[in-house]
């Protein structure tokens, strides 16, 4: 009943939105009435290929963290836990062109540490142009850090507290010092977190049933430092260097698993497992950027060099107590240490020539990636007080190298009422893999792909606009996906990578209509070839293997509607996504109808206080092998308070009020084999964060907009 009430309320919002006669612009969904907009620049600008959100012109956005800003941006859905989508599609996040190579809790913390007063604008691309790496079809780009900052010393400091099943605390601070043509800046975020979860899993195979229940506790400490400088060599030349680190210290997961195996024997086998996991990793990124403005129209030559490195050590330990039949017990112990080393080097050069109504862009990029992975497995029977000995047949050494050369060309035409963008990108890639598991295996491949992109937009009277787009892109597998190493999840299940995986090829076309600069209607068609699917299958008599493979195609038709309205102090943004999907391979066809409804509501209580209430509904879905059994109804309530001339900002509230995200049921069905999962954890989160900004001096243009070269490859780490 609650589900249907939410749907009815949402439809009421839509009707009210169309009933409004007040003429407002798109930016009304997130602006404050007393914001002074310089040069009449709108808060939200829609281009042929992207949407630009001018953060620097909004007091509300400048005072918030990026994680909170995302919840206010049209077309963007952010769940508050590191999950971001644009119109139902996955998103890559770039900070000044550099991909933020974090996910889940780490990404959430990073977004919380990046403040709005450091950001000039955000660019949201539902489909990437040929200028960007072909990897992925959607992205959020923080293309401009704030150029204007205080002469002398300026900065911010703050803390964030969260409470779910356990407490989490994070601290963040940032400093900038500028003088003359030079600016130095440093940021630091650090904290600790803890959480608990439960998972029930059931495997139904040939003449065997495996039931498992696991309880786990996660603990971790993290550090995220950043250091950089900007140097204006001359009014037309700029040099910038930046280092970004991310370190996980003493991360641990203590997992207790109780399993029961029922087969044709008279008595089931019971396994009680204690599996502690520890992880220590560090990531380092260094970027050098040189930019030369060649004429007064803004034509530019840009040279970028990047290095990204990752080092990760982890250790799985197992103590498994077997109960065979009646009163027959034994204890088997395992230890599985592993080490991963990733180095990515890249360089690119781009030149953009700007004329009155035309822009021509050409560029080239080279990437080299080197990945080394090794793991060992030690076994022993602790019932007999024996020592652990290495299982040589389980030793894994894996090396992966990739070279890629890309060239691109882009043409832009902008003369009212028309805006046209057309380009093409060519990427040649070589892969080499070597693995040592019993036998030495080698594999080498190469390939060349063309990725065209096309965007056209026509503005009409009354704030109306019509646009058409077409792009091709690729989703390459992560480096972990192609690692063939066998990773034991429990005594009854394991996972292994697939070195033969190929990237998914994506073909995306969209038709969009903007009505009165407010209401957005989009019809898009997506085709995915060589779809990468998760596969659960029975191996042997009592083992479940999880792997990945290119299997079939996906066809999806999506209707999107963005319907905002304003009524007094109430600003509301409503989104509707209706999709029809067809998943198909050589043996089966699966149809699915998807529904995503969301309503983002903001109430201006006073000049200092803003209240927000957000509702999201996601219908259960099914894919080629996966069936999502539960619907999701999420409610977030929060407040935002600013004082001391907006220097102190306090954000507080509760995410997932009804704890919907923590209750989830899934079924993976592969022929006669089924894998059932039921997740149970506390997703309701109470939080409060406070940020204080300080400065001394006069505003001046000093910070530059840096770009980065190896965006796609860091995403795959």
C-alpha cells in the first residue's frame, strides 16, 4: 500500500507542476532568491551535449559538500552512499578531467570532503563526446575549480558524523595561499568507519543444496591528501602540478559463515567458518599540465602528462570446522595472501582553434598500463596441530599490459538558433597477458575501434529547444575482471576472472525536448553488444563459481521526464524514467519494464535555514540471469543551516528513513542452477556535518582549470 501511495503522490506533483503559470527558469529548482547572478548567467545552462551547473553563483551550492550538491542537480540521482546515476545510467566522476578512481564508501567520503567553494561549475554529460576517452557513455565532470580565491591565505575545515549500525567520523580541511603569479593549495580528508551486515545465500544445483548465512563487521581508517600549485608563466601560458593520494589503513572485515550442505547422503554436512580479511592499499596520482592560449579568441594548446599507481596487500584467513554426519568434526585452516601492483602512464596533446562561430579540435593520447598480481594459498589441518603448507597448484602470478594510442577530431558550430557538434575518435589497443597457474599461459590481442559522436540542438521561441544526439562508446573490463586467479569466498564458493573478456560496445541515440526552459522530455535508445554478465554456476558436486563473460546483447528504450515547479518557498523537482529492455543471447530472451520515480523537494524556511525532503521509488527488475525481487522506496530528510555570513554551514538529517536499501533479495538463474541472496543490514543513516570557511585578502584570478590524461584507465584500477 505504501508503494502505491508514493506513486499517487508523485503523479500529483507532476500535475501541480504543469498547472503552474508562474514563469521561472530551470535554475529555480536549486537557486536562492537573493543570489546575485553575475552577467545574468543562469545557474543551469543546457548545451547540445551537456548541462552546466554554475556552482560559484549559488550561495546554497557553495556552502555545501559535493555529495550534497549532487542531490540538488537536475537529471542526477545520488543515493548518499557513493552511487550516482544520470537518467538511470552509471556515471564516472572527473575532477578537472581526472577520473576519481574511488567507489562505494571511499567515493562517498571523497565527495563529502570536496567543498562547493572550491568549484566553479559542474558539467553533466549524458553521452561523452569524441574528445573524451571512449570508455563509458556518461560522466559528471568538475571541469573548473574556482579561479577566484582570496589573495593570501584562505581555506576551510570541517567534520562529519554518521550513525548507522556503527559510528563513522571524518575530518576534512583545505588551504590555499596565493601571491603574484603563483598559488599553492593542499587538502586533507581522513576518518574511520564501522558497519555490520548479514547475508543469507542458497544454492540449488544438481542433487545438492547449499545454505549459508554470514555475518560480517567492517572497520577501516583512511587518508586522502592532495597537494598542488599553479604558475602563470605569462598572461597566455600556465603550468600546473598536482599530487593526489588515497590510503586505506588497517581495513578489516570479520566474517562468520554457517553453511549446510544437503546431498544424497543421509546426513547433511555442516561448516562453521571464521574468515577475517585485512587490507592495506595506497593510490598515488601525479599530473603535470601545460596550457598556452594562442590568440585573443581563446584558442589553446594543452599538454598533459599523468601517472597513476596503486599498491594493494590483502590477506584472507579461514578456519573451517566441518561436521560430517554425526559427531565427526575436523578443522581445516587456510591462509590466502595476495599483492597487486598497478602503474599507468599517459600523455596527451590537444589543440583547439576557435573562430567566430566555429571551433576545431584535434588531439592525440598515448597510454601504457602495467599490472602485476600474485597470490598464494596455504592449507593445514589444525585438528592435528599441523602447520600451514603452500598448495603449489593454487599459486597465481598474473601480468597484464596494455598499450593504447588514440587520436580524435571535433568540430563545433554555434550560431543562434543552431548548435552542432560532430567528432570521431580512433583508439588502437594492444593487450598482453601472462599467467602462471600450474602451466605458463600467454595471450596477445589487438584491436582498433572508431567512436563517432554527433549532437545538434535548435533553440525555439518561448524557451523551447529540441536536440538530437548519437554516440558510440566502450565499457572495458576492469583489470581485476581479467585476472584468472581463483579467489575463495567460502568453503562452498569462489570467484575467478576471465582473461578473454572483451569490452562492451555501446550505441546510444537520444531525442530531447525542453519546454519553457523548465520541463525536459527525452526518448533514448541504447544497444549494448558483447554484454558482460555475471555468471553463477555449479562446479563439481558442492562448489559454486562466480565469473564474468561476454554473453548476448541488451536493447533498451527509455522515456525520461523532468518536471520541476515552484510554489512560494517550495521548490520541487520530479523525475520519471520508464524503460523497456530486452536481454538476449543464443538460448534465451528476457523482457523487462523498468520504473524509476523521484521527487526532490526544497523549502526555504528562512534566509539561513533550508529544509529538504527527497523520495525515490525503483521497481524490481530482471536481466538475462539476475532477478531483483524487491522494490525500493527511499526517503531522505535533511536541513541546511548557514550563519556568520555563510562562513559556517551545518548540514544534518537522515538518509533512507524507512531502511529500504538494507532489505534486498536477488536470484541468479543459470539453467537448472539457482543462487539466492538476501541482504539484511541497517541502511538508515543519521548524519551531521559542519564546515567553516575563512579567508583574508581580496578576490583575484589565480587558480587554473587543470585537466588530466588517464581518466579512463584509473577508472579500471
